[in-house]
């Protein structure tokens, strides 16, 4: 019994040990950024998303209603690492992680929804919010993602 008690004390002590600053930086380094917008009550292409990593951008559009007439379209291209670095500079993952997963009433009354998902080596966190009503904590990031989406939307010819 004493051995079990000692084991529990050691386990609790080790698990409560604070992470070093290096560990926090390593664990909060963003390795992918995803962004999307959708409109639930629409015909045609209503769901748009971007996935970015250090070297690639994937842009995808799809339909909720008619996959035959509006098949999913996806394009992946290589991007300049400067685009990635500029977006990553707009990210404070520790602040982002503390945002609620749903903010406001996304796509209520068919006003649309937007979302951002950040992934690190250990965890991912997704925040969904009302269309064009992003939380101020991620306003700069969302502005940059919207610009990218607008730029690449035309390459899909939808």
C-alpha cells in the first residue's frame, strides 16, 4: 500500500510539472491552417475551404445539395513559404486555443458561417463563427485567409 501511495505521489508531481518555454513553443507551433466558409441554404457550390501547410495550399469547393451537377473540385498547389510565414505570424495558438469552438450563431437564418482550424504537433482546435463576424483575436489571420481564398477561388472556374 505504501508503494502504491508513493507511486501516486510521484506520478502526480511529474504530471503537474510545468512545461519549459521550449516545450510550449514546440507544442504550439502551427503546422497547418485551415479556413472555410459555408452557406447551408444554397444551391450550387456552398462550401469552400483552404488548407495550408508550409509548402502547399489546397482549395476545395463542394455542394450540399447536388453532387452530380456540382461535383467537388479540389486543387493543390505549391506556395511560396513567405505566404505561410506571413500567415503564421498572425497566429497566437495559445490565445486561439482559448476561444470557444462556436462563437455566435453561425449560419443561422442562412447568413453563412466561417471557421478556422489550427493544428500543432499535439493538438488541433477549430473555431466556427458567423460569416464576416470573426472574433477580434483572429481578425488579422481571417483577413489574410479571405484574401487567399478570393485569389484562388477564380482558379477553380466555379
